[in-house]
C-alpha cells in the first residue's frame, strides 16, 4: 500500500504567519494527510504554553533551532542567513520517503524553493495575505522602474499607476511599509524583492482570501501562477469542517489569551464596544498611547484594548498617565494583555474594531461583520487599510495620524455618523465570507482541490 501523502508546512516564524498555516495544517490532517509543521524552537515552546488545543494525530511538529530573534528586523536577517542550510538538514535528517510536497510561506520562498528543487519535492507557496497585497509586492521592481518608489513625504498622496487593477486606488502612502525605505539597496527591501521573485517559481499559490472579495486581482495573479487556491477565512473553514470537536480559538496563539474580557463584554450594551488591538508586532510611543487613550475616552464608547506587555516602546515605558485619564479608563475601558480575538469579534457587544490592519485581523473582522478603524503601521497593513476603506468600504482609514481628535472623530464616524452606510457593505461582505466556507462555497472548493492535487500531485 502507498504511504499517505506527507506535507511539510513551513511558516515564517511570527504570529500572523504561524496561525493561518497551523489552521491549514489541521485542515489537511482532517482530510487524511500527514503534516509536519516546522516551527522555530522558540515558537514551538510558546505554542505549547499558550494553546490548549488538542492536535490531530496526523500532525507532527519539527523545529529548526537558532533562527529566532527577539525583534522582527533581526528575524528577517536570521531567516536570510540561517534558514536554508538548517531547513535542508532537517529535510535530509527526516529519513524515509521524501515528503509529497512543501507548503512554504511566501516570504520563506528562497530557501524552500531551492531545497525543493534540489531534492525534487514540489513547493506550493502560501502568501498569508490578501491577493491585492501579493499583487503589489510582485510589482516592487516595476514601481522602481516607473519612478513611483522611492518617494518623499511631499509625494505621499500622488497616485500609483504602475500596478494594473489597482490604479485609481492606491496613493504612495498606501504601498507596503518597505516602500517607505528611501534606500532601495536596504537589506529588508531586498529581502522582499528576492522572496517574492522566488515565490513565482512555486508550483502553485495559496492565498488567505476568498474569491468574491478579490476576484479581479486573483484573476490577474493567474497570469503568474497557473494554480491559485483562495482558501480564507481559514478559521471559519476549520469550524465549518470540524464540527465534532471544534478547535478552541487559542489554537495558533503564541501568547496566552486572557478570557476574562469576555465576561466584561457580557456586561456591555449590544454593539457598543470598540475593540482595540494592534496585533503582535506593532509598537507605540508613549505619546501615541496617550493620544489613543484620550481619543477613545472622548469618543464616548466603552472600549476593550489589548495592551501587550511590549506594546509601548521600552524606552518610553514610564507610567505618567494623567489621573483623570486613568479614572475615565477604569469607568469605560477594559485592558488585557492578549485577548481571544476571534471570540471577541464574534461577541454581540462589539460594534467596531480599531485595528492595525494586520491581514488575519482584517479577515477575522470581515467574517464577524465588524467594521474597522484602520491605523496601519508595517508590512502589508497600509495596503489592507486602503482596501478596507476605499475598495470594500468596511471601515475608515486613519493612516499616518493618531492625534486624539482624529481618534475621537473616527470612533464617532464608525459607531454613529457613518455607521449605517458602512454597515451595509460590512454585512454584505461578511455574508460572502461565510458563504465561501460552506460546502460548495469558493474557499471550501479551493481547499478540496488543494487536497486532491496534493494527493495526486498534479499542477
Ligand atoms: N490575536 C489574538 N489576541 C489578541 C490580538 C491578536 O489572538 O489579543 C491574534 C489575531 O486573532 C490574529 C493574530 O493574532 O489572528 C494577529 O495577526 P495579524 O495578521 O492581524 O497581525 P500581526 O500580529 O501579524 O501584526
């Protein structure tokens, strides 16, 4: 009898990548495939500490030591320098028949594709982002050729014309944050150029989106990738498919979740609460932290804010919060270290999400039908916030400012003045997201096709 298909899944070692890729791993195991999920030692330890989820018996973990770095910039350098030889060693040391395929993060493509080519193992890239972002990163070189990057502070509002399908939508300030680096030889900028280019050598592309959200850009990506699987929202696919033992929402969390905020939400009026989270990486100066706090308090709505222990920059961590602000926060707010975000967004008391526009947060908010106030900072977040506000009309974009009066205005716009209009498109897109994961829906079908293609390894 043939051995069952065995897939190696290789995420970039950060929260926003580990979570969707682990969810995909669970879905593949549920379909009878064997999966080895490759973590760094550090993330493996954190996953075990933070997540109570029972794992499918076909899911194994392997770890690559020595790649972890405490800050994200150093992590990119570490992946560039250390990852490929260690990944090759791991594949060789596994013994037995070679894996059926590698599903590699799109920003781990260089090492994964090269090791895959050396050893004759097909590689599928999973860019854990929107189609619009993947398409934008694929145009970095074109943006340079056309003189649209680098740009300066004065030209931030000029339109972008060199990304087909997204003209008339993006300004320079809406490009991924690496486009703000003036020096195009900068190693981080070059990291993304090289990883994106290597990604085009993969056999196929997986995207964490759904067909109806981004059909025109998915079609354009089809000119580069003959096979594309849009399989988002993954957490909803998992829930829809595994009904007998639903995965807890901390399944891919690298930080322990504080569930006490769910009890606080139970005591709030329906759709009244602004949920605030800037994801796992974004940091604030103390000044920005105070502007947000004033803006939220003055906005007049109850708020639940995820204040990670490292949210405020270390050099700024002196406690000088004015007393009147502390009192107002205690009256109206709830602060937690890390929340069960999917459950928070699905809670009936939550009416809006002040977010950094990380892609997982965006997809989770779309699914829950919660409109957003977007404050993007790094990576693809600028792209996501522009799409949320101007393309999908499911939020407002406060890009590049966070003074207290703007925060207050955005809260009032989202929760009152512009709510009716924004809620129409939010409810419509949420319905499309939910439909996509049902049997016969586009994401459900794309996942089935991915599983069949892996079983037969035809692309
Ligand atoms: N998240 C969470 N609890 C929190 C904040 C975030 O579980 O208090 C999860 C969230 O549900 C999402 C992920 O962390 O799946 C963050 O990913 P995203 O792409 O939004 O942002 P990143 O952390 O990569 O900047």
